[in-house]
C-alpha cells in the first residue's frame, strides 16, 4: 500500500501546477476511493506474485472503473490541494479494502495496527 501511495504522490507532485482548478472530468471522491482501494489490492497481489505486471494491473483498474489515466491524474491533482478531501478519500479507500477482506481487519487488530490518533 505504501508503494501505491508513493507512486500516486510522485505522480501528483511532478504533474502539479500551482492552481487547483477544477478539472472538466472531475472524479468524485467516492469513485476515486474505489480506484485507490483497487490499486492497493493489486499492489499487494504484486507483492505475492512479483511476475505480475503492475502497470497492466493499474491500467486494468482504470479501465474497470471507466476512467482515463488523464482524468485520474487531473482529479488527484485537484484533491491533493485539499488535505481534508484527500484524507477522506484515503479513509474511504481503507474502509473499502477492509470490507472486501474482513480478515484483514481482524489481523490488524490482532497485531495492534488499529487506528491510532496521529500526534
């Protein structure tokens, strides 16, 4: 999951401009959460099966959600200027992942990775 976050963060940083102009095809926060959750799931599959082509997996996720890479990048760049929205997107993505894999929630609690307030 860290690799996906870093990849998306670099994508956003290198393609950012100083304005946070609303893109023409802005992806909703909910939809973006679904896409990021799927990216994270495929990222973990890559860890288990390193022969998998992660770039193809990312393109598959975008196609599955009927989103172009450009629209994803533009929407992510828009939301990155609003940390509250970006945190909401990632929190929703985490919820989606835990709904798809309830055993992960048990694992996190068992290993004391539950949500702790940031200090």
